[in-house]
C-alpha cells in the first residue's frame, strides 16, 4: 500500500512525494505504510505478540475403523471434535527450549503507574469486608501517585524527576506501599496508564504528570507561574 504523505525537496528544486523519493533513491520496490491512529499499533506489532505458531490437525478415524464423534443431544456428527487445535514447535524452536535459552527478556523493567483524581483511586478488598472500615483504612488509600507526592515532601532527592522518571531512581515497596530511594541496581522505566481524552480531568492530569517535576500534591500540578488554577485543564 503506497501512501503519498508529505513531500521531499530535491537538490534541483523539484518537490516530489516521499514515496517517489525513496523509489528513485534506492531503485527498488519499497512498501511504505503510513498510520495516524493508535489502533494501527496492533496491526504493526501483531506478528510479535500473536504467540507461538499453531496448526490444525485432522484426525482420520476411518483408517483406524473408528466412527466420527457423534453428539447425542443434537443427533449430529460433532465436526468440531474432528479437529485438534495443536501447538507447533519446529526443530530449531525445540532445540532452543531444550538448551534452556532465553525466549524473551524485558530490560529494563517497566513500572506501570496509576493515574487517578483525588480520592478516586481503586481499592481491592474482600467481598465480606466491612465497607465502612475499608473506606476509613488509610493504608488502602495509598497509591503510587499519592506516595509520589509524599516522597517529594519528605526528601528533595527526587524533586527533579517527573512521575514517569521517578522509578528510575526510586523503587516501589508494594508490601509497605511507599517509595524507597534506590541504592544500587538498574532503575525501571515508568509508564502511565492510558487515559482517553474524552475522560476529561483525568486526561489533563496525566498530561501534567508527564512534565511537572517534584510535585508535592495535586495542587502543585494545578499551579503555574504562581497561579493556582481550579482544574487540571
């Protein structure tokens, strides 16, 4: 699929589409793909995320003298059971796994960071728990975002970092729910959860978390040039 988006100015002054520029430059067939929506990311990377190769195998029961699977309820032959959804492993893949080589590696690790408005965070609790006690439990209200504010209040070490940059120098203690300064080892990459623009205030909150450094509360995110604005927008 050739998409002629944008132009290229040549040395002789001619202006041609980028597609024609590449064809002229490399003298070969070139497939140029252009995308402008986030949903196309799935198309571009589906080949590396679809999992292992799989194959459908047809079982020939007639050669063995067996009859086709019969469904007693519908009084028909169950054609679905005539097929097996199998996993296919080639000899190279099998050898790789036998020797125990790494299949994939995530380096450096990625830390997912929540984005929520004040008192709007998610809380996981037991179905039989008392709702009043759950709502009053301060420990359950601690999140990576709220404790980022607390860490900036208590220590100036991370005030030069944005929320996404914070895991590179600080690590999250999930048992105690607090940020601890890294003393050794490689940090992580912070990644905020996706927020659609139609959500409103939470979307603008995420935009501010990408640029504001060392915020000590939600008010610091809404303050710019000494002016405290009423909304994140």
